[in-house]
């Protein structure tokens, strides 16, 4: 993410990666050690569900200012949490005006979901400590709470930039929905 942010705002973007897996954090540190500016990019080991403690750790890094708008990216995360709504509501209460939420979530309730999707989720759950919590489209939308969802709305992630879609993904099944909201 910090590399993409640098492309769009060279020398300006501040990024804090968060993961509750120490191995993932170590990997982030290695990546940041070779591609990042330590004055603007960092990583912490914390649990999204421990919202108050996590938020304090983020602010303690000094990388994110409590009064500057930010982008909260909860990507490939919410479907691994039994009830992510309370934490999302807490983060929304903490971020300053002008901030954005970007999220995605797996779902199996769409008519174009492949029959194998449930089996894939079951296999994943059996082989890792992370259980997949599939939600319906309305349940996923409800997770955004008071965040306003901008166009094109909560849609399959490949529909966010259809003009840039790789032909190899044009038939991708809509099992991952995504949205952005201010």
C-alpha cells in the first residue's frame, strides 16, 4: 500500500500496516526496510477487535496524526471476524472528518457465486486458525454503519475499475464485494 500511495502522493503518504500475526508483521518490517521511509511508514502487531488498544498503538507510532484525514483499509479482514461492526464503529468515531473507509468482504449469496465457493471457505477454515464468516450483501452493507458508500456502491471488487479490468478476470465470480465511503 505504501508503494501505491507514494505513486500518487510522493513524499506525503503515511502508512501503518496492522496485523495480529507476528510473522506477517515481521514480513512487513522486511518489506518496509527495503522500500519505505521509516519516518512515514511502519507496521504494528495488534488485533483489529481490540479497537481502543490498536488505535492507541497506531497513534503512538507518530505516523498517523489524530487530526488529519486518513484512509482506513480493512481489506481481506472483515470476513475473518465474527462481529466486526463494533470495532468499525469505534474506528469511525476516532477518525477525523474527511477520512475514508475502504473494505471488502466475501459473500456467497449472489446468483453468480460458484458452487465451489462454500467448499473453498470450508477448506480454508479447516487448514487455518481463521474461520471464514460469509455474510449476505445486506449484512455486509450494514457493517459500514454510518459510513456513506460512494458509487458504484457495494459491488464485486472487479466492478470498481471495469475499464481497467484484466480480460482474464472478466468472468470472475462475484464472491468478494468491496466499497469505499467517506
